[in-house]
């Protein structure tokens, strides 16, 4: 998933997958949100033995990629 939003600083990129974590500026701006969205997405990906990665630059935007393995049935 790609957007052209505010972006995420390098040092925040690993933290945003933590439960209830919200980047400071977002918390202050009262945009709503619980900080659970990415934690839930990460947990779902883990359950499927996959992972989620983020590539982002502040003010440029963000790219979230979900990797899921093809498992034998
Ligand atoms: N696409 C994005 N662009 C910029 N910041 C993001 C993006 N997605 C998440 N974040 C940052 O990561 C924090 C956690 O996101 P998320 O787990 O989705 O929480 P919520 O459920 O509140 O949306 C957000 O508060 C925001 O600061
Ligand atoms: Mg969210």
C-alpha cells in the first residue's frame, strides 16, 4: 500500500508496529486512531508466516508491503 502522506521518520519505522504506538505529532494532532491498526496487521501477517515492511520518508509518503508465503496445502 502506497501513499503520499506525511511519511514516517526512520527512527519511528520499527515502533509503529507496536501495540498502541502512535507517532508524537499524530498523537498531539488528535487525528484519532488507537495505534492498533499496524500491530493487528503485523500479527495477522505473522500468523501466516509472513511479514510487513515499510519504506518511508518524512513528507514524501510511505510504502507498506505485505509478504506472504505460498504454503503447501
Ligand atoms: N501511512 C502512514 N503514514 C504516516 N504515518 C503512519 C502511517 N500509518 C501509520 N502511521 C503512524 O503510525 C502510527 C500507528 O499506526 P496504526 O497502528 O495504523 O494506528 P491506528 O490504528 O491508530 O491508525 C500512527 O499513529 C501514525 O503516526
Ligand atoms: Mg492506521
